[in-house]
């Protein structure tokens, strides 16, 4: 690989985004900007806390122009809406778990927050949202400043020239209706938590600020960093320093007329790994801005049929996780929520977490990295996506860019996952996902890029893994539910494999079956009674099956905790929960947990 490739990507990609923004402008849309990197360590004022809300189940607030916040002017006036006198919702947080009338709500909620602005001249101000599910329109003092689509990635608006001195009001129209041409589409097996689910901040910067940077090891190298720093603002050409005090390292560079500097240096790093999750304090400095981050260095690659971490083969002991706090029955977003999930993964013996099926919060990513967990970061391309609809490919790119932009300096992230269980028969599926793969590799050549597929055939005790999309995936990632959705066709230990791309590593990205913790209402060898023994037997058989898989590089049970999913309607055993957890939603360990724990202990 040529050194320069990584460095050239940035401007290329920015041109694509600018083209997309121009198109949206022509079609009347005002779109949010991709958020600046490393928001956690910037000069910010939190807008978290209580926000006033108006519930709008019929969507009538749009016609009434709720964002204008009209007040009666004369004696005969009245206004048929008002935030005053209504409920409050906590931000961040999903709305469903906060008000019982919103428990199963899919629709519009209007949020309002006032803030006091004291911005000094020469400074810039950005309104940053960690995530809002799913669509939002944002108004500042009655004027629309833009919209965003996508429930799990950050976005921002620059409000320097729009904000008033003193009191200002933000109104956000949040809508979590399922969108046929959305990502995900209308059908998915998790709870549709709506609302302003992650932090909201005002971020203050100097007139020229460090917008973005990429500081990671060059692919295949253990001591050489190859990256870049991107300035934003009038003073494009600046001297840049990247410092790592613990290594006595100082790298100097200069940004060009587009504000971009290539950064290249070598050092004897203590490499990040699950056993030693070493992170360094890294200071990125320009003449007008300074940012501190905590960055680790490791290499990840596929060589032949193996996955190599820091040049050595690694077995990926993984578990699937949804971003739900099982004890609160709510969207997980706090560091403490993340710890509940990640500690349970550690206790199981994992070195890897698949954060399914959408980008989880930055808190989770940073916490996992600190704990020595490798991370699988995924965009919500789930099953039936309308790839033929012309609005879908740009959405795919934008969501991928938003996720990668936020997480690209997290060495814990080793996989960009671009799709889960899509089907070759869906028009334009292959074209759209192949092109997305190429974009992803252009943006970052240092990580694995993966598609998860479940189109394999299983008959006569033989798996035929044939999907052409695997050609573009670094791993043959297979979801299979033998023993649950598909009965065994013979002895698991005698299973045969035909794999169209036989030289790639194989990762079982999902397997498992359901059990209701403690269920003992019927025969334990029948699926219909959701017994722990039945699930346990699936796991025992699966472990025998793993022994037959050529190039197996890891496995990932579905799933860590039982989680809410309204399509699960068996009212005796499921009651709105997908029961494939190794742990119940109360944290009880099922029998299968011990099987998996033992398997990982011996790996
Ligand atoms: C799919 C999907 C999971 C889902 C699981 C199940 O494979 O990827 O999100 O929940 O099936 O059926 O439980």
C-alpha cells in the first residue's frame, strides 16, 4: 500500500459530502454537518437535563408551527399549543421509558430548551447532538437551522451567526416513525427507542479550530503512525504539533491551503491489546487550537486465513450486545450503562464485542477500549433495505461517514460492519454494498471491513456458503441458528463445509436459541417450552459444529442479555422479549452461559 493513500482520502471525501450538501440545498433541505471529532474533550456547555416537551401523536404540530412558540398578543388571541404547563423529558434518554403514555410510541415529540449565550467575538459556536432517533428538525429562535436523519450517530450545526446574546431557544422536532427507505427500514428485531437519546452540547471553538484528525498505526506496522490533521477556519495554513509526552514524542507538520496536514512518525509503542489495553495521552496542537485525546496503537489485519492482532493470530471470543440497559428497560447511554453490558461480556470471557446493529454511544466505545475489548462497529443496514430507492445510497454513505468520523481514532475498533442479513435478491443490494465497501476502504485502510450474511444453505449436514458479497468482506461472517430456526441435519461434529471463498477467515457472527430463565413448564427437549436445557443443548451442539469449520477465527453468540423486541409475542415465554440472552433481563445466568464461559476459558 502506498503511504500517501490514507492521506489523500480526506479531501476526496469532503468533495463528495459537499456535492451531497449542494444537492440537498437545491432540493430545499438544510442538512446537519458531520460532527467534529473528539467532542468529549472540547470546550463545551452541556444542554442535558430537563427539556419541555409537547407530545404530537397525530403530527399536527407541523401545521401549527410549534417552533414559532407564538404567544397571544391581544385580548382576543389564543394559541393552541404551549410548552408551558406540559411535561418534561430528560435529555439524554429515550422518551419511551420516561412517560407511560409513550411506552410504545412511534411518532413526533417536540422538545424545547432555553440557554444563555455569552459567546465572545472571534469565537465560534456549534450545537452538537450525540444522537437523536430517528428524524429531527432543529429550530433556533424560531428559525430552522437544519435536519438530520439516522438514530445513532452525532451531528452538529454551526450557530455562531444565528445565536443572540442572552436568552436563546432551541426547539427540536423528533420523530421515530419507521421509514420504508430508512436505515434501518421498517422491520427490525429490537425496541424502537425514540428521542434525544445522547448528549446535547454547545461547543465553543476559536475561529480556526482542529476539526478532525486520524492518528493510528499504518496498516501492518507496529511502530509507524500515518495519519492527518484537518483544520477548519480562515487560517488554513498552520503549524501543527502532535505530542505524546509519555514517549517524549513531538511530530511537526504544516497544513496546506485546505487546512490538511499529513502526520507521520515512528515510536516504540507499548501496543494495545486485550491483555494490555495501553492508551496514551496524545496532544494535537495547532497555532489556534489544542485538543487532548487518549489513543492506543495496535495493528489488525487478515493474512491468509488468519486474523492477526499486532502481527499474531487471535481468536475472537465475542458476544453480541444491543444498546439497552436491561435493568432500566431503556436505551443505554451512560458510562454506567456501558459498564453493565461490558463487564458482563468480560465476565463471560470475551475479548471482542459486536455492538449490534447500529453505532453505540461513544461512551460505550471508549469504555470498551479501556477495558481491553476489541470492538465491532456497525451501521443499521439490517435485512430489508430499499437499496433501489435513490435516496438510500447517499444515506448509507452519510451514516458510515458519521460513524467512522467519530470512532476512527479508537484502536479498540477493529471492524467496520456495513450490513447484516441483506439478500442478494434485493434489487441493487450488491451494487450499493460493493460501492459502500470501496468507500469505506478509501476512508480507512487500517481496519477490517465486514458484511454479515445468512444466505448459506444447510442441507444433508453440509453448509454451502456462496453469497457473492463475501468477496468484498474481510471475514466470512455467518449468522446461523441451527438448533433453533433450522433443525440439525446430522451430527454437528460431522458437518461439512463448502465455502465459495475458502481462503478467508470464518467468523460465526450469530448463533443461539431462546430460553426463559428458570422455565420448567414442559419437556426440556422441546423448543416450545423455552427451557434453559434446550438452549444449553444448542450451545453444546454449536461448539461441536465449530470444530468442523475451516479457518474459524471467532464466534459470537446472539446475545448477551434478553432484550426488548415487540415482535416476540409468545405471552408465556417471551412477553415482548427476545429470549436468546445468555443472561436474562434481570441478569440471571442461564445454563448456556456456563457452556460459553467454559468454551472461552479453554480457547
Ligand atoms: C437475526 C438478526 C438479529 C435477530 C436474530 C434473532 O439474525 O441479525 O438481530 O434478533 O436474528 O432471530 O433473534
